[in-house]
């Protein structure tokens, strides 16, 4: 399926994404029978995407009013939606479909980034793609729930229901953009009595997707939750590399060896002095190769490194440590730690952006009884991915975002415009905004 979708992603543009989403929409199962099929599944999926793309729950309602007044509307001209379905119609039909049906779109974007050499913008200091994983909860309620919810029974007798997923995000130190790959949902698994977990979801992601990306050279990034033998072994078995945060409290055996080497001055040390423009800072890199990850005969041997940054008075400004399967040397220890630190971008520039900076990931757009919440979360990720692609490739989009500022304000602008003005294309709307804001378009 992904190869077919890639063929329909003509470019890393708004129109390219609209076309490929419409193509994937045609593969959704239509449970309707008889004459109740006036809305195509392409229109159902594209309509839902449009709401998340514009972050406007009322977008479709306004376009229905515009259709009555003008015999045309922005849902049609911008998103190729021929007939606008009702919100209830969208929820009912999408609740029956699994979010994995949308995953080929992420893969098509990755393939197009590779084809156009833009993947090189996401290679870290060692030359690998940096793929950061992190769990994120996007729904919690004491009342609203479905069959896909995680159920938590609290000591006070109350029960809560939640939805979470593990996001997989390409990151790079110093790069303002992140690229989402298919997520893995933390959901009840058939035949399993235990609750699903972030570890189990991550392993499923590896089993399903790792072979697709391994040939590109990938270092997996994660927090201390990932720096344990079953996870590290699974990453290596998938022919990927890892750089994981490693804390002393959860790795007593490893740190026992490290402290023994430290006491005998057998750890390798690299010291660097930097001038930040305001003050002098001192970076002390400490590392060693081949230490056991746990206390067992089959313990995996990993490579450990630490960075401690201090100011001229000796105050610690930063301290963190990592384990990796990359062999550490004096010349690459700084690069490995810089790559490992990029893990924070999946929290700060992906999950937190989705929750707090305009995408309202944890808002209940509609829960459903089966898969609706997860399908909507996937469409929200695809909306964010589309905006990221425009931020990387569209001069007009870049200038407008810079001029308008925060994402929320940008969404406010386009929501208002699409409510009152009919645009013949996305580019026409951007050009209108450029003109009104007196921004000079790029004519090259």
C-alpha cells in the first residue's frame, strides 16, 4: 500500500498531502448499504483532516453555509471535498476503521524526503538519522471510554480511562523541525491479560516498521525508560543503533562498574572550554566502552558516556549520561551526547506542541466506541506533519508564520479567512495573506 501512496505524493506540498490523504481515504471500509452513500469515504476522511489541519471544529459547518450562498466553498477548493458530511456522519464511519489505515501517508512522506535528499537535514553528528521515541497521553476521563481505552482502578475506588501512544519522531540538534513517523498506540492487546505498556508498544513498532528504516542508518533515542536490556536487544536485533538516557538509580550494576573505573582513574576524559558570548563554560566528557547493562550472565555490554557542564565558579549547569552501542572515542563523544540530547525535541517540539500550541491533542474531538479517538489522534499528527512540510518547503508559509508569530495566532487567521472568503486554492489564500500583511513574495 505504501508504494502506491508514494506514487500519489507528487510533492511535499499542501496539494500533495491533500491528494494522498484522499487516496488513502478511498481504501477505508464503507460499512453503509443501500442509498445511504451520498458521501464518499474520500470525503469523510478529507473532511476530518480539514478540521485538524485548520484546527477549526466549526470549519465544515461554515463551509456548508458558504455553499448555500456561493454554490462553492473552501472545503471543495482547498481540500477537494465534493460533499460535506455532518460531524456525526464522520464520527460514525471513522469509528469503525483502524488508525493504521492512515500510516502509509507517514511512510510516503518519509520516502519523498529521502528521494528529495531532505532526509540529510535530519542526520546527527555520527551521520545517522535520529529517531526519538516518547509516550504521550492524549485522553483521560472518569466517564468517557471505549474498548481501546486503558483502564486504571485507583485506590479511592474510582476508575479512569485513558488513551496513549508512542510517537516516533525524526529529530536533529539545532533543527527547528521534527518529522513524525507512524505512531504505535498503547491499547488492549488480544490474548493478553496484562495492560498494554509503552515498552510493549515500542517493541511492536520495531516489529512492524524498523525494517523499513534500518537501511537509512538510524540511531534510536529515548529516555531512561528505554535503557534496559530487553529494549536495547530489540533495537539491535532490528539492525538499528541506540543512544538512551541512563540514570544511576535505575542502573546500579552499570554504575557500580563506572564508579570503580572512576576511582581508579580508568575512565576516559575529554575537557572542552567554550565561550558562550556571555560567559565561559567548561564541558567535561567522561566515557568508557563495554560495561554490563545489568547483573546477569547474559548482560549486554554497552558503552557509557557522561557530560557535566560547569561555569567558572564550578556550578553545575548540566549533567546527563547515556548508553549506546556506538563505540565511543575522544573524537566522537561530544557528537554522541549531542545526538542523545536531541531526544528532548520529541517532547518539546512534538508532543508539547501538539498539546499546548494550537493542535489541542488532548481535547476530546469525539471518542466513539471503537477506534475514533485513535483515528482522530492520527489525523492530528498528519496535520502537524503537513504544517511541518510547509515550514520546510514553502517560502510564503515561512514568511507568514514569522510575521504572524505563534501557531495559535496563525490558526486564528486562517480560520477567520476561510469562514468569510472563498479561495480557489491554498496558494491563493497564502498570497492574499502576504498581500494584506505587505510581505514580499519570493519571485525566484
